[in-house]
């Protein structure tokens, strides 16, 4: 008797829920049969919504912002050529020195003052700031350099060349050499292609690591 009484108490709630489901399904079916388009709620339906104005939307297609001022700040450290950077990277791998690899990467202030302002993501319409972007980049650089030492460190590797699977992106204050492949000769004489170092920034004759696989 007790179980039957409990079942009786829950039956009205269940019937009400079932009725709501059936009603909703009926409305959807009616809209479909009438040929009326189904409408998904959007923030654009909210009272007071104002469409976002993005006067720099073209920068997404260009891959860079235009009208950015010249910057006087230099890159610190790094290497004097792409090949010199490759040799410095190989030395750091040989000595299992992730901190030496990190010293070859762009720094926080270089990203803030030189690089960030030219990327399309920095335009005001996105609402993003360099403080939003830097922790992600730093995390990848930190993890990628340590991962490279873990995967390739401790053995002598001779730098041979950089090959590219992508083009060089030209900005007003710097260049990005993208899609790099580090080609080395190992201590066993084998030719090895390493793809963990993805792009390098060049500015006024100084080259530093910008992007790595983490």
C-alpha cells in the first residue's frame, strides 16, 4: 500500500512533464509543417543589443593590423642569423639545458611592446589584451623547450639547416619565419628532422624563437 501511495503522489508531476514534452514536440512539428523556419535564441534578440563595430575586420584576412607605429625597442639576446640560432639550439639540446633554450625565446616585454600590437587578435573589437595572450604563449614556450630537451637532449647534434613548410609573414616591425623544420646530424651520423621549433621572429638582424610545439 505504501509503494502504491508513493506512486500516486508522483503520477501528477510525471503527467505534467509528459504533457509539456508532447506540447513542445507538437509546436515544433507544426512549425515544420507550416514551412516556418525554426528560430534558435541568440544574444542578438536581447533588449538593448548593439551590433559590434569592427573597423579593422580586414586585418583578419591580411593576417596583421595596419597603421601600427614603428617601434624603437630591439630584441635582446637571440642570434644574429637563422643558422646561428639553429646552432645555439643544438648546443642547448646537447647540454640538456632547457633554460638556455628559453633564453633564446621572445620575452614578455618583447611580446608586449613589439609583437602583440601587430596581430589581428589585438584589435579593440576582440576585447583581448596582451595579458590574456602572453600566459598561453609562455606556457607553450616553457613546455615545448623542456619537451625538446626530454626528447632530443643529451646527445651531440650538428646543425645542418632550417627547412620551411610555410612562408615568412612580414609585419611592419618584424618578420615571422613559419613552418620551420630543424635538420640535424645525430652522433650516429643519421640525418634527423625536428619539427618542435615551429617559428622564429626576426627583427633588425636578431632572431629569437617565437613558437614551439608543447
